[in-house]
């Protein structure tokens, strides 16, 4: 076998039910590929399904498999949970194909669900939390059997809207796939072996789906690291699922304890922090790198001083810096500093403009106007404009039954719809007629934007954003007609791939990333900014208790283990005159570097005292 350590070799030669706990940078992908090759070589009847969470990860695994397996590559499939679920549930839906909503489109449906159940004071993010909470349940039921609970009401309204509009979300697809296999309505996936990557990120429902496949006779190998479980807010069970898997299948356990990424000084510091967590798989940690790593804790009196310290470090030695932070708000300040100082950078995890819910619906309105035969988005458009849900269903049924476009359809005189929807209907065919020339195009776009702002009662940021979107359309090449402009922009209706840019790996380009979006990546130099109590761990985690703080500690550990050669962790003391300590350093710094932190605090207290005099 090609270049395997003793630990990797044990995993690569395993068969049956296996759990592998892998350190950061321990070569788990390489091990998984070698395991796949061995399984396929053992028996020509063997088929392997490799499952991960993102399309980027699945694409990378597919590329490695094709290179390593040669003619046997067709017997191995690398895919995501969502993709596999989607293929399985197709057989349940028959000819009635449902559309999957994500991103901005889902945001707009959540808005409609809030209105539908008359909970107008509920924010969209609060509603999303309730919808995800119940959506991840295998059998959704109201808390304490109270159907009047606001969270249950908005979830029920959301599900009703999905059903009425023949749509689905990923939670619904996952539930149908799991229950379908468990009840026998769906055949288990056609494979002899299933390898699950990033197992620590699996939810209760995802584990249930894995379990029923294992019970059907498929051999399961799971690979992950409970110390990197940082997604409990979307249902990841981490250590709990690892323990459950071992108990359910009497699985053999292995640890990939050699880290090929971090210098020993960095790995030792990270280990010191993570071992404060009690609910975890104990594991030895060994770096294969030579000693010589840099680990520094740095304290600054103010936030401005901290940013200046970061800037000095980048200007002094910018081989490959990554700046990591718990919040995007902190990264916004770093981004501004880099722009002002003309330092090239790339920011990971930032959204595409057209993924925004307002931009998404704006494109759908324009597309539906210039392509009147495509009526997929009419219900969503009217819902976004605040139209009554019963009237929307009446209109959709009429368009389906009589087959006209929205503009050609003649509404019944009894329809009590809003003046904005009525105006949109009256202008539909006129606006769908192509036109050219700066004045005519700008005039039409202004009419559309003004009507949308009226329908949404838009003021402030939303109104300004609609103006910006209209400006993008008017600012396109002068020779393009109205319909040509819409056709070009409408390409952004395709979902984004979620593949992370690779510019951050180039020398001299600084990468900005949240701790969450840094997972799975590595850089020569890492600076973890604002390592303060109340930032990481967050104020919310501190109020929620030890379980939440343990997850924040895992998040801090993930950030630390992104560093290859150099790791700097900084905090800003930021005292107000006469109040003493205002922003203490993170408890994680105290756990990993107690002596250094005490010394820095004393130094900063003295510095603060001198600044007052």
C-alpha cells in the first residue's frame, strides 16, 4: 500500500464495522481512498459508497478515486448526503417532481410562513431556527404537546406552504429517505460497503439512515474527529454519535494519531486546550514535523492596537497569512484595514450577491416577465409582495388549469388582491416586450423597482438594495436590450457550487475566514484575532452552560490546528478609564497558556494605568 503509517494501514486493511478517529491533518482522505482500493480488490462484487457533506469534498474524493482505482473506479461512488437522499426519494414522488428550495428562495418562504400564521412580530432568523429545529426531528411534534407554541405554528405553516407549492427542503428529503429505507418503501443503496467521512457532523436523522443501511447488511466505516464537531446548531451530534455507532455495531475503533500538518509546538498547544473537554474520545497526538513552530499569545490594550499588531506582522512576513475570527463583524474591520493599506486578500464564506433573498426574487421577477411561459415563480413572487395565501393558490390553480401566462390570465372580478399585484398583472405583458435605448430601459427598470418597493413597503436598507439591483441592470453594456440584460443576469438563478476559492493559498495574499469556514483548510501562518471571553467562547455559549462552552472550545481547537508553522493568538484588553478590566482574554487562552496570559494582563494593567496619567 502506498505510503501508509501503521495506524493508516490498520484502517485501510479493515473490513466490517469500523470507526476511525482522525486527528487534523492526519491523512484521512488518503486512508479512505486506500481502504476503497483494498475493498474493491478483495471481491469483484464489492461496491463502495463514500459519503461526505459538501460537493467540493465529494468532487475531491472522486478525483482521488479516479487516479487511484483505474478501471475499478466505476464501482466506487463519492457523493453527499443530500444528493444520495434526493436520488432515493425520487421513487416516492412518481411523476410529480418537487422543487427543492434553498438560500434566498427559502428565506422568502419563511417570510410567507410568518404572515400565514399571523406571527408578524417574529423575525425571520427566529422562524428559521424553529423550522430547522422541528425539521430535523424524525417525527416532528410540538414541544410539550402544545400546538399553540409559536415555533410549532410557524413550522406547520411553512410545511403547509411547501406542500401547496409542491416544494421540499433538505430536512424533508432527509426524513423521507430515512423513513423510506427503514419501512421498506425505498431499497437500501446498492453497495456492499459505505464509508462516511466527517462522521462527527452527522445528525440524529443522518445517523438513523446510516444505521438502517448497516442493519441491512452493508458494512459501514465511519471516519471523523469528535474534537472537530462544531455544528450542533444544525444537529451534529459528534461524540454522541461515535459512541452510539460503536455500541450499535460493536465496531472496531482506530485512531490516526500522527499529524502531518502542524509543527509539534502548535499541536501540543492545541492539545492542551482541547483536553479540558471531558466528553471526547481520548487520543494520542503526534506531529511528524520537525520542531521549530512559532506559538505566540499577544495582548493589546485596545482593538486598534490589536489590528495594528496584525498589520505589522503581515507587512513584516507575509508568506501565507490567514486571519481567523469567531465573528464576521470582526473580520469586517480587518477587511477594511487591508483595503486601506492596499494589501491583497481573499475572504472565505462570503455570500454571492445573487444568493441574497431580495436579489434572488428580483431576478425571478425579471425572468418571469421576459419568459412569460415559465410560471414556476409566480406564487413565490406574489407571496414576497405580501399577497394573501388563499388568493395565491387560486391564481396558481387558474394558471395551471387554463395554461395562459400570468399577463394573459383574466382574473375573476371577485378576486380581492392588492393594488400592487393588480398593477404588476396589468404591466406584465408590456414589461415583457423587449426594448432598447438608455432612456426606455432606465424608465422601465425604475417603474419595476418603484412598484416592488411599494409592494414591500420598503424603506431604508431594503429600498436602497432594490435601487442597487436596478442600477446593476441599467449599468450593463449600452448595446444590450432589456431582455438581453435579463437573460445574462438570470444565469445567477443557478445555485452556487459552494466551492471555496483557492486564492488564499498563494504567497502574499491574506485569507480572512471565520473559525467555522476555516475547517478543513490550512495555512503556513494563522492569526486568531479577538480571543476574548464573550467572543470565543461567545456570550451566548457562556449563558447556555458547559455543553455550549465545550463546543466553543472545539471551535477554538479547529482554528489552532489550521496553522502549519506559525500560530498567533491575540486579545484586546480595552479598559475604560477607572473601570479596570473590561474584556478579559478567552478562558481557552488561560487553559493553554496560563503563565503567559497572567504576565500579559499585568503588563496591560500597567499600560492602562500609565495611559490615564
